[in-house]
């Protein structure tokens, strides 16, 4: 699936997540009618759940995964960002969340990474290097691990 400019990100919330899960539960695993709108469903996963969109003006990608309650991990493989392919693995925990990114094909990608549906972020690191603010802005080349440490009560 490709990350598109202007994909819905800010308006996506718990009700959208519940609809996505309900649609996933009703999918038949095999057959030509397994999913009525496969492209729309995948768009909801990429733009909604993983919060990926292209910044049309700056050439940078924005990724802000939604951290579902009680999920131990979620993975997206072979996400197309322009000419590059990226694997994403998100592991939310009570006090922190890790986002592992691997550029599997193509040129390096400028990326702004944050998390949604979590407590306030007190500290962010990328490859154990502390960054300022509540998001990570860096160039994705190779493999990286971003850590978001939450302040106070999570969620």
C-alpha cells in the first residue's frame, strides 16, 4: 500500500478504530468476495491505524501510529513511501512504545514520527540518542528504533 498526500490523520479516533476492527472481523479469508473494498480497508490501516501520510510540500513522510489498548504489537510490511519500501513494527507498553523501522528497498526517507492514543510523551530517543520534543524527525536509512517514553498515567 502506498502512503498518499493528504490522507486522513487528524480526524481518526477510537470510533474509526472500532469500525476498522469490526470490518476486519467480518472479512472472509478466501474467495473473490472476501473484502468488498480492499483498497479502502488498506487505506484505513495505513492512514488511520499507522497514521502514515506524505507531506506533499516537503517531501517528508509523517507517521503517527495509533496505539490500541491491550495490543502487544502491530506490524506493517512493505509500505511504499515514494520509491522506497519500509517495514514498521510498533510495540506499545504501559510506560513506553517502541517503533522499529527498516528501509528494505530504495533511497533514504525524511520522516517525522510520533504516536497517538497514548499518554503525554516525556522523552523520545532514536537508536538510543535523546531528541528534543515529543516526536522524532530524522532520515530513515537502514534500521532504526524510536522509543517514546510516557509521562504520568498512560492513556
